[in-house]
């Protein structure tokens, strides 16, 4: 049991999640990206190997709790890294739920999560965006990335027809097939707070225009050139839904 708790803490799952948002906030964008993606692989592989020894009901409970905590705790955040940290906690809840009902579904869910999270972090790193206030002036120096940020956030929220809808769709199907309707309903409701702060980020990014005499510093040039990885991950994060039958 202590070993499982250590792995859950490593993944940043509730209720052992308190360290995760603070570490992500105190790190650079690159380190935060590694913590949110690459560092999840080893503990998830460990859980995958020990699936036969674990209690599925306990995993489902931890998954639901993480989805709830990740959604509610991210509502009042203004720092983009903390928002993505709580988003990661929520997604890990869905991932653990997938692991408990269908381990093969976990790989698909993890892959899509890594693609979407990498896309957002690359955009934030390229535009040096650290707060929601920075997002409100995004259109002044890169309108194309502004639109891509909108769709990527909607994909993270799990809205169809974007890629983020795929894992939620498949996990819901598996839960309904195993006659766990109360859990599936609770998971769907727990995704609403997460969707709310994604919509808030989208609203600040695309639907607000900075006034002519703003006190916000305008960034007329990108400090970093977009990496060649960003267009590829963006396309995968937005347009992979038609590939679902292949999975």
C-alpha cells in the first residue's frame, strides 16, 4: 500500500497532489513540460505491470477524486503553468480510470494527453506567456498562434470534433459497458470545471481585445522562433479524431 501511495504521489494524483502545482509553477516551461509528460511514463508503466495486484475500485475512486480536484482547484488560477498543472491532475484521473477498466486504453489516453500538453507548453514557451494577462495581448504579435491556442484549449477540454474528445469518448464507452453509470456520470460532471477554465483561457486569448492605451507591455516580436515540432503536435492535437477506428 505504501508503494502504491508513493507511485500515486509521483503521478500527482489526489489526495497526494499538493506538491505538483507548486513545482510546475516554480519551474521553467521546459522543465514543467518534462514533469507533466515524460515523468509520467515510469510510474504508469509500474502501475501497468502491477495491475493484477491492485484493487480496481480503489483506482476508480482515486481517478474520480483526481478529476474532481483538478477541475475545482484550477478555477481561480491566473498563472498558466498552475492551470496546466491542475489540468494534468484532472487528466491523470481519467488515465487511472482507463487503467482500471481497460489497460490497453491507457496507452491511447496517455499518448493523446502527451501530444496536447506538449502543444500547449510549446506555444506558451514560444510566446513567453506566464499569466492570463499575457494571453489577452497574444493577438497583437501572433494571430495564427492565437487561433491555434483556442482550438488546443478546446481539445484539452474534450470537445468534439477535436482530438481530446477521443479518450473521454472511449473511457465513457468502457464504463457504460461495465454498468458503472454512477461513476461515468460523476466523471462527466467532474470534467465541467476543467472545461470552464479552458473556456476562460480561450475567452481571454481570442474574444478580448486590448484597448489602445493599455498598460500591458506589447510583445512585437517573438523572443523564440517556433520549433519544428509545434506544427506537427498541433495538427495531431486537433485533427486525430478520424483516426479513432484505427486505434
